[in-house]
């Protein structure tokens, strides 16, 4: 496939691997967090860790939208579908997310809830148009990548007078999560992160500028990288170079899609429709200030939380679940005692085991042979 | 039965007619449906006898028997439909024992309101598939459920076949050192069906690979009667099939990503849907595991057959107490190829 095979070429990968091996300083460790689940998935699926020297440690970050969604939000979605009897439209990953009391949207569907999988907000609008007598709610989830599409859907719904359409908004923001990780106590000790592989798709929207303060204020280099395996390896090489030279800058490996300012039109659309929530609960990370979006006053009529008067719900994770520590990068999946025993992709207890972008699911599905070795 | 004397005055309306509850009631309407549709299409002496069962002559030896319920949606897809699929699926299940399929039985669950024109299209497709495979549908049953209680039509087929002497093919027979072969490119059925699902229509030239594999199997078994395992990687795809075999045989596997055949169309569709071709369903492909010394001959026999032209040796069976199926990635790394968990769901971003 054109424009894809070039970024998965085995010969180039060997070349890059050799360069990284040559350029790393054997006397130190390089602790690099890939923030995004998309990178976690690529690293696991292509076996990239096998191509790197042992002193480069890749730590999986919290950039997986379904992983950081707290159970209370899924409980609310189930409430919408089962009690308010709406037609709930979700992206595929959300169906299996564990909610309280062993429930999930898939389980709710088996109990009669009308939950349907969509691929885009345009599909969601079509369901609303085709079912004018039903309340149709789109379960909006994702980082800045998917937010503009939700904004457009709300604007279209208003223009077309789709009064039966609303949005259950769970859009979250990348920079506050990185900030939270950098400010957490574990970052003061020996396990501090040395640098970040920055998001690919998120950065196409927000640009590289929002990360600059992590380099200046925290002294951490960040390299924005595409989701293909050679992108990831090239970004690692660039981080190694920065760390060896004592630099801390935002660099852009994904120049074919990301600019410093990002997609200004998308940013304008989001600003038109959304406002910052004062605070939002993230699974594993806790309540983070100014870290999520909701529909603003002008578009509140399309906000399912307002329309159905949803009360804020909060549900604790399982006591032994280490999703929080794993999402902050302070524990590995195999260090959780539920991993692979009580918690598996078939019966996920923690959210990191749900999406294939989650650190635990990626390690279980692709990498657990390393634990057996 | 005397076909000259009809008990009904008007023929079935295959243009605008619909299935109604009387077509499953056991009365005259059902007899007419059998006569004008099923007998007409399948046309063989066992069905014409109109008994509650088919009485069959079978050769001596071991019989293989398989049954498969087909609930595919949509009913018609590029490269096939539920009719041809229901014939191929069961023939393949029988053939994966190395057996020569002999006869099929078919049960239809029809939904009230289903268009007779569509039903006829499906039954004719089924009859064509059975004729081409030379495996007759010798007995059957029809039931009708109320509107809203079915999905148009469900078809269950059952098949029997005879296993040649000396052939001992089973999922538990993979041994370390055995070679793993596939008969062609993967994922075509799943992508073709997904491409025309409601809400997911996308332009794709991928057609379902649905096909009866028993003649390919016969050629392989002729060449190497000692084949250890045959399996058709349907739901869950190659990945799930290899894991089933690994568990049944208490072995591990190591496959080489660069050797796994995937067509450009399937690779592209999987790319933008966020799916992995290793987990996408096939309906006209098989996995073969055989001793290393047989692998060359079996591969030659596969490639000589039109349904095995793209056959490839993709890896080998290894000793592994964890029964992991692992893959050398094309990039040069290593990873597990795990069971499919739940439904295969697309990723968000």
C-alpha cells in the first residue's frame, strides 16, 4: 500500500535500529513515555521493543480515550440507554468498557438497550434523521482528534433542526494529562521520565505549540511522531539525540501532517461549540482541572447530560486494579496482580485491558510471551 | 408424487409474493413452496421421494459429520450469499477431516414477510453451489417465524462424508517441527461482508472467497495422506484457528508475518477500519499442518489447484508449554498472535 509500506519497511527499520544502538549511551537508561495508545498499539503490534537496546525503556502513557474514562461515565451511558430508552450510538471500543456491577454497554444491549456501533458522527446524524421519534444520543469520546467531528455534528444538527439528537460529551484534552504526569510525585525520584513521544493525530489538530511548555518548564524533550513503526523508531532516535546532547525541545517527526499551529479551522469549530469543564475525573489519574470539554451555553440544548438531567456518578475501581499507576507510567502491566488472571481482554476489570490501545491489553495480546521467558 | 395433478390453482408469486405463516404450517401452502421452490431447485431423487428422511447408501469406512447454522447479514454480498455460503461452509467442515462429502441436509427458518423473490434467489444459489460441488441436498425442513422474530432467513446445513482409509486428521495432531500452510490470501469474506453492512458501506472491490474446498483437500490428501491437521479459518480468522490448534495439540507456533498472504484490497480495508486481517473471517481458505518432509509436496498440490494458487508456507509448530502462537513481524520484532477477544471491534483513532 502506497504511503504505508514505506513506513513499515524492514530494511529501513534495521538501519534505524542499528543507528539507535550506535547512538545510545550504554551507561544510562532512557525512559521514554509514548503518551498515545496509538503508539502503544504500534510498538506492540510490530514488536518494536525487540529492535531497541535494553536500556531504552518504553513506558505506556494514558493517551487511550476509553482507558481513561471513569466507570461513572459508562454507568451514565447505560442509564441513558436502559432508563431513558434512548438510541445510544457509540464507537466500537466503548461497547466492552467495564461499568459498575459487572455491566458494560454490551451487557446493557443484551438486556434490551438500543446501543449501536457507528464509525463516524455522520452515521450518528443519519440515525437521528431516520428515527425522528426516538431520542438519539451520540456517545462522544476521544482526545482532540475526534472532538472537531463532534463539533461539526452539533452544528449540523442545529442547522438541520434535529431536535432528537444530543451528545453525551466525554472529550478530554492531552496537555493537562501530560502536565499531571509531570507533576506527580513519582517524577521526583529515579523513575522520572526522560522524554515523551508526542501524539500523532491529536497534534494534527492542536499543533506542536501546546507542548512547548513541557520542554521549557519541565525540561523534558518531546518528539511528535506518526503512528507507523518507522515513525516511532525515528522519534526514539531523535529523543536519544536530545537527551545525549542535554537538549529539551519539542521536535516534530510527523511533519507530513503536523504543523506548529495545527488545524486552525478545527480549533475554531471546537471553540464555537465547546467550553472547558472546571474539572473532570480521569480513570487512574483522578480529577484533573480544566482537562475536558462540554457543550457551551449556546449549544446546551444538544447536551445529553442537561437534556436527561444526568447526575454525576462516581464509581471506585477494583481495589487491586493498578490502572492508575500503569496510566501514570509508574507500574508495568505485569506488576498488577490482576493482570492475566482476574483481568483479561475477555473479562476486563480495569480499563487498560479493554481497548487494544490500552497498555494492559497490548501487553496481554502481543507481548506476554516476554513474561513467560 | 404425481406432479401432473396440482393441489393449488395459482403458482407462487416469485415477483411480489412474501413468506407468510402458512408456508411453515405443514399445509397446502408449505407443500406448494416445497414443490415449486425446493424440489425445483435441488432436484434429486431423495428429495422427490418426499419422505421425512433420506435413505442413503454409504460406502464402508469412517463417516465425518458436521452442522453449521448460517445467520449472515447482509444475506447477499459480493461473491456470494447465504445460500452458497451455507453449502460451502458445511462441505468445508466435513472436508477438514480429510473426508469426501457425500450428502447435505438443510433447514430453513424464514421470517414472515420475507420476499419470495429473495428466497428463490438464495435457494437457487444454494442449489447451484451443491451441484457444482457434486454434493446433493437430500433432505430438509422449513419453518416460518413471525415478522420481527428472524432476520429474513437463517439456514442450517448438515453434511456427512466418508474418510479415506489411513487418513487421521485432527486438531490435536500438530507436533513440534510440523509446517503450517495456508491455501491463499486471508480476510476476503469478512471484508466483503463488512463493506456492505448497513452504516458501514465503503467502496471496495473485495469479494467473498466463499468456496467448497473438498476437492482441494482430496488433492492434498492424495499427495500426503499423513497430513496432521486441517481447519478452515472462518470466524475469528487465522489467528483464532491457530490458537485452537495450539491448545488442542499442546504446542506453540511461530509464524512469519512477511509470508502470510493478504491481498492489497483486504490490507487497505483493514487499515482504515482498524482491523487485523489475521482475525477476519474466511470462507474458502484452509490451514494445513503437516510433517516437515510432506510440506513441499502438499504445497505443490495446493498450488496446482485453482483454490490454492496463492498457498504459502507461513511458519512452524514449536514446543511451548504456554501454547503461544507467536509471529515474527515483518519489521523484525516478535509478538503474540492471540485469540480474538469478543467481537472484533474497530478502534477509535
